[in-house]
C-alpha cells in the first residue's frame, strides 16, 4: 500500500493513475448509520479486491457478494 501511496505522489503519473483507478469503479455508495459507515464499491476494482480476499471471478465471494462488488465497513 505504501508503494501505491508513493506512486500517487509523483506529479507526472498522479492524474493518469487516478483516472485509471476511477475508471475501474462503476458505482460507489455510502450508507451512514449510527453504528457504522458502509462503503459499497461495484466494478472491476471491487472484483480485484474480492479476488485478493480469496474469491474467484466465476463464483460469489464467501461473504455472499458477487465478484463485482465489495463492502467496506468503518466503525464509529
């Protein structure tokens, strides 16, 4: 992760890299409740995160989400 952060600080590649990352995210949804903030990503980026977490592109992830979406929850 630190390599990515370092790369994104390089002014020559920052803008094209961020545009590429944004292109991999189709839908970004934020749900706020008193208990937590839930972020839902859909698209190719979410599928890559799912694969990194042990899912497969052909089957639902163990969490019950499809390979094209991933949830991230932040507590209070």
